[in-house]
C-alpha cells in the first residue's frame, strides 16, 4: 500500500497523518515519508491495514490517494508510476548531461579496468569518437582470484575524473563497500552496483542515501529472479534515491560456452513491471568478443534503453578481460546499428520510405546501395 501525500499538505497535516499511522499500525519501525521526485509517499505492507483503517487514512487531510499495490516492490512498480522514468547523468561534475531512459538508447563504454593513464585516455578518445555517451572504467571492481590484478583504487578514480574533463563524458564507476560510497560519488557521475553486490542491503541503502544523489546502475545478480532484482532497486529508492537504472548481464546456466545466459526476455518484462530504465551488458554476459555486436543489436531490438560495453584499444594486450572487450571499430558499428534500430522501431514508415528510395536507386543504377556483409569482418 502506498499513501500519496498532497503536495499542498501543511507540516501540521503531515504530522497528524504520521500520528494517526502510529496509532493504527503497531510496528517497531517508525513511519517515515519518502520523497520520489516532487511526490511524498509512505509505503506500507497491505497486510498491516484492514478496510476500516484504509478508510480512516483515506480521509486524512494530508492524503491525496491510496494505491493498493500487490507486488512486494512498490515505488519502482508501474502501478506507482505509469510513465517511463528518465534519469540525467553528468550534470553535476562537468560532463555533458546524458538522458538515460529517453527516446534514444545510450552507450556506456570503456575498459573493464583502469590500467594506466595512457590506456584510459586512449580508450575514452576512441570511445567518444565511435559514439559512446558515457565512460565506464573499473577502479575497485573485485576479482575472482586474490592473485589477479586488483585495480588501481583511488588512483583509478582520479584518472577517470581526468578522462571526464578531457572528453566531457560522464563517468560510471563501481562501488563495493558502504564506506566508499561518498568518496566514489565525489568522482563518479553514476554509481555501479555489481552483480555480486545486488543482495548487499547495507550497500543498497547507502547508495540510496548518498548525499550527492548520484544515479545508481544496479546490475542483476547471476542467480537473481526478476522480483529479487526489483526488490533490490526498491531498497535504493525507499532509502531516498529515485535515480536507479537496471542492467541485465545474464544469469548462471549449465552451458560453459558462455559465461552466463543473457536473458533478453527480461527487457520487455521489466518494461511492463517497472518505470526504471533498462540497459543490457552483452560483454560480461558472454565473455566472448565475437558475440557482442549481434547481442547488442538483439538487446536494442528487445527494447533495451542502452548498452554497457567493455572496450579496449588493443584487447589482446589488456591486463585481463581482453577476450570480452571489443575494439573501437566494433563500437562504431554498434553505435551505428543503435541509431538504425531506433529509427526502425520509432519511425518505421520513414525507414520504409528510405528503403524504397534505395531499391529504386539500385534498379536504376544496377549498384547495391548497402551490403551488410561488408560489416562482418568488423564484428569478429
């Protein structure tokens, strides 16, 4: 149950509502309002309220309406907000502001790990030229083995801030511990919660309460259900930060050919259940560079509002994860395909007219106007 408070409600009316709820509901947790954009709401379990209590609350002066939401997640559900949420990244730290969740898909690209200043700046220049709108780079990302390269830490964050200053691209950086949230927020435009931390409730609450209100990119856990994923997002929003972006990167399966099974069916399903933007990371889902371009196209066709891509100027010489990193040339083609797929989905009649003109030109001249096979080599 969501109790939506009138925007014009006075402080006295709000206080009377909270006092009324304290009388009706016996709970150790204090009743508190949550601000979502310009709205104030109170989220409660429906089982705590009977019909008489609902009637009493509905007639309180501060209440605009009651929303009986049946799902465990409430604030991120379509029942609470029917329209698509858009999130602006990069308007606070000097990067070019980017809208995530809007009409045009976004591309977040960069190296899995910040290895050096030269490597990062070379990558970000190439990624921007190829069409990326945001920069990603691992500074604190965990490794599976204690003997592998463990990233550069705060030195990596400093380099990411330098790259933002040079290229003007907002920065996405992973945060692993609640104690580091404020520090990483000082450098990053978007905080990434990795798949291994999707169930880390203290971390979810801390990014929800971060003083900068940085947007949070919440990656699906490798064995998480849709409901568990959305409940993790609910922890962040309920803590006070409505700027959450979901990122699908595959779930654990039995087949060792790819790292995970990229669940693209979740994209339209999420759009039906939540108003939060949905991105897809085909790089880390498969760990196979040659699959990334095709799965990027599939993700966009399924309705993904952006891609998270691992890019390296020379993947074969990367410190690690080179086998899943695409080249800047491949990123260029993916960005081009993104624009084409968006046009097909949003303006099909215009695209059909363009194709008809191309066919007429082909018949008139005898030349092929476009040959998709020319791109196959760059996809490898």
